[in-house]
C-alpha cells in the first residue's frame, strides 16, 4: 500500500513539474504579446517549413504566431495580423493556392496598410518579379531560372554594414551559415530601392551539370520598402538552422519597425559552424546510410549514426531522431533527447514530455527531464 501511495505521489510531482514548465508564465507572457504574425500554410507551403517557422517565432515573447490559409485571407484574417510570412515549399504553388483575389489582398496588406511581409526561400520566389514565373510581383528583382534546383546544404553568407545594424548578434563573423534548399538566386532589377543585407559566399553547385561561379556575391538577405509596408527576403532557412532561428522573429519585427529584442543566448550561435557543407551525391548517399543505421539492433551503432548526422548538420535527421526517444536502450533515448536539445527542435517538446513520463530508469529520467526543461525554456 505504501509503495502504491509513493508511486502516486511521484507521478503527481512529475505532472506538476511538467505543467509548471509549460504554464507558469503563460498568462504573464500573453499579456506582453503585441505582434501577431501569420505563417501561410496553403498548398505549396511545405508542412515542415510551416511548423519550423511557427516554432522559430515562439522564441520571441512578444509575438503571437498562427497559421494562415488562403480561406483565412479571404475571410479577412489579414486584418488581425501585423506580419505575414511565406515559408519554404513552392512559390508558384503558393500563389496558385491563393488565387488572384487573395494575392491582391496580400499586396494591399503591405503596400497600402503598411504591414510586414517576409519571404523565406520559396517565399522569396513568390515575392519577386520574375517574368514567366508565377509570383506576386512585389520586389523588383528576378531569380535566375537556369539550374534553379541547386540542391541543399549548409551555405556561407556574409553580412554587410546594413545587415550588422539589424542583426548585430552576427557582427564580427566573417561568415554565418544557414541551411539552404533550392533557394532563389537573385538579380536585382532596381538597386536603388532594394537594400542588400548579406551576400552569398558559397559556390552552390551540387549536381553534375551545375554551372560554377553563379552564386557567390548574390543577395542572401534583403529588404524592400513596399509602399507603406516593408518586405524582408532570405534565400535560405534560418528557421531550420539551430543557432540562427532567432533571425525569423527578428525579421518579423523589422518589417513593422518594432524594437529589436534579445533572445536566449543559448539560441544565438552564429559561431556554431565553421564551413559550408553542400550535399553532393556522395554526402546524400552517406546521409541515407546513416538513416538506415538508426534502426540497427546495436545501440552503439545507432548513436554513432546519430553523431555522423549531427556532424553533417543533416536537418532531416532531427525529425528521424524523435522516434529514438522510444528506443529500447536508455543510452539511445538520452542521445536522442540531447540531440533534440542541441538542435533546438521545440516541435518535439510533446515527445520529450511523454518520454519523461514513460521513463522508468531514474538516471535516464533525470537526463531527459534536463533536456526537456532547457528546450522548453526557449519558448516559455
């Protein structure tokens, strides 16, 4: 009987701990939120990019993030937003999903109502003015269509003085690094109105017939005054780059001239990377081999594979690692929890919470708890 009562007490304490981690400051922070940012989630927007963008916005205690569909736009939801973000995926399909009437509402949202618009990767394709490509025709720049599917990887970019002023956390770094997935490489049609904040260093050519020398020096981050509103575009994926996710809420703030705020030092890591890493066919093959090894019967092989994927900065591997929280071996469970913390993958918080609740080994339970607490602390 005593043992049963003790078990009930431990469970109650655990539930209290997890509840307090999530809700203790919820009301206080809700009262401080004053910027509503929508993330477009219509067809064409990658579901993963939508999730990761929403999660990145949660780093900012002054932002209320929410998904916004084309139907929402037609029903007047833009009136409730300060900023809208178009995430990665397919820019042409995002426009196709909006249709002409919703597209015009987006233009009016920025140009006439003075609101903010952010384009990430595919969002950059969408906001540009490339002839022959379905876009919103907002920013006077065009993307290079030849060999536009340049692949993926961690690319190097450099901020100029304009960028250092808006993203001072990156100042002093010769190069900063962001994940890249077939993002737009731009030619600027009107250099007097488009302000470049950072340029590409990496020569992005991952396929056999890709031309070299096209991408270095091209815009990586830029801003544009669009009537009464403002636009920011970034060709890569800061929301998918641990240590750089804070750039997403920063861009949202900058589009509506809100004061920049500081973020937890643990999520500001521009010096976490030291070289670009493009996924040429050999690396793609190696990454796939490590994925298969995550199902190996030997837990040591699983952990070694996870470490290889970490060294590759393989973004898909973060999602692959979530299921390892439910692995039969406690070392693997701990390694998965630590990996999710290292990569700041806050979307996995429910999985970490459940892993903590299910864990029977006291030491492992404590280690998972520590990962959960630290990760949860970034957004609560």
